[in-house]
């Protein structure tokens, strides 16, 4: 089935307006999608930050279905350190306010959080678009989750005491729709736990912070206003800036019947614009550092191999000019679904086919989060003679 790939304009997820200031992120070559001209917009009216234009929903759906990796395949289904810490923090917040009852998690991935709540006496249910994730959840924890999009599922109204929406709202086209549905399935005195990346402390954002998959970038104010608009009243607000890849905000809210409410304050569009422009300047200098590193390290090598076909590689090709001046032989990725696809005209191959026994080969590891993991995998290969370059850890 051919999927129509195009970009569409979208309204502000918080106030619905169409206008604002755009910050261009460049043209990214994305495996399975092609070249995308990415922009973030700062809403003129409420200061909310979003991708606009954005890849159409159908193509994004295909991307998640085919390539997105939330099943931790490289760790045998087990979660990362950052995920474990998020689970720990969320369970602590839940225990502080609630007694075990019925919980539904939207976008439950491999159900790590649900497995912890189950041990604490909760009756658990959830959904995820990925069948792979559902299979891993069943195998690891004996938890059966529904597959599909939350907004499409038929769930009995008022049947849960707690709904968890963790690291989901930044990905969805209409966060308010998801929050209203969460409200509908919660009992009268039910609670909602939401966690998303938070637009705060820009000095803690890594290079490449604005990524293709995050189409809404919430601040404390824009998230609170979305919650108020969908019938929730925040009880507990925590911003965590340490030990995560970037700052996150966690809010536990209770369902409220109030028909009238006063919105919280909004962000100043000018203030947000300054914050993002300052960040972009420091991001550019980080890409320049990588560019200079590669311009020194790649000299004299005949075979340049890029290891990793994810969004980091899309960002690398767009921001690191040295890569345009060398011949890249292949891009290596362990995901079988990416085999044979191209990024910037270079074919993606599987790790087994990578010829690393030749001292004229050089491998650039293109991943921030998995750099060490990939390094160890390559280093342990038999007859390894290629030079390996790590961009972040030296
Ligand atoms: Zn707005």
C-alpha cells in the first residue's frame, strides 16, 4: 500500500492559532521517509512550541510502525537506565497520592511501569500502537495490552482510577483529544499522571534536542493549560533536570467537574524565541566541534562507514559538512526493516555485512544514547582492524 508522504500545516496544540515565529532545523534525510524540511514554530498567541509544518499523520504512523524502536531489542526487551529512573519517580508519585485500583497506561510500550504497579496490587491495562511491544509485554510480565491508537479504542467510560500518559503527548497530533479521552475513562475521583520532555533549562538540552519525533514541545505553562482545558486540576508538579537525556516534567492531576476554569499563565513568545535561538547557537557550535573532529579523523581513509541509521544520522548529515566531502560506503543498522533503504543516497546494510577487517576502513558511531553499546559490539568483532570514532565519549 502506497503511503502519501507530505508535510501539513497544523494549529497550535494549546490555543489553536496558526501564526508564529519559525526556527528552521534544516532538511533531514530520514530512512523510509525521504527528505524533510523541518521547522519549529513558536505560537504568537500563547508561546507554545510545536513542529509546523509537520509530516502528515499517515506517513508518521508508518514510520512508527516500521522503524520506531521502543521495544529495547538491543537489551533483550529490558528498559534503559533513564526509563527505570522515570518509572521509579512515577511510582513514587502515584504511591504518595493513591491506593491501588484500576490503572490504564496510554502508550505502555513493553509495560515496565505497569509491571511495577501490578506488583503493588494494581489491576493493569494499557495500549500501544506496536504489536512488537505488546508481544514483549506479554512475554516478560504476562501483561496483555491492547494494540492500536488510544483515541480509536472502545473503553468503558469511568472504568479506571488512574490513567498514565508518559512520553506520549509530545508525539501526538492532538494532545487535547488524548487528554479528553483519558478524562472520559476515569472514575469521578480518578487521577491522571502525565510526563513529557519540558522546555526549560536550555543549557541541559543536548545537541539535536529538537527531534523529528517530538512534534509538541511542552513547557510547564502549555502543559498545565492543556490539562485545565481537558478537565484536570494539577495536584503535584515535578520538573527533573538531572540524569535524564533532557529535562522532563511530571504532573499528577485529579479529574474535576468544574465547567469554568481560569487558564494558567502562558509563555511570552519573545522569551521563548530568545531561549530557542540561544540554544540553536550553542547547538551549532557542538555540530562544528564534531565537524572539526571528523575533518581530522577521516583523512586518509578509503572506506567511511556510518554506524546507525536513526535520527542522529539525519542530523549528522545535515549539520556536519565534512560528510559531504568524503565517500561514505555504507550505513550500518541492526534494524532489519531498514535494510536496503537509503539516507542521503547511501544504502543501509546489516552489521554482518560490514567489512571491518580492513585497516583502511573507519567507522563513525552515529548515536548519542547508544554510543558505548555500539562501540562494545563493534570492538568485540573478530578480525577488527577498522578505526572506530566516537563523537561524544573520548
Ligand atoms: Zn498557541
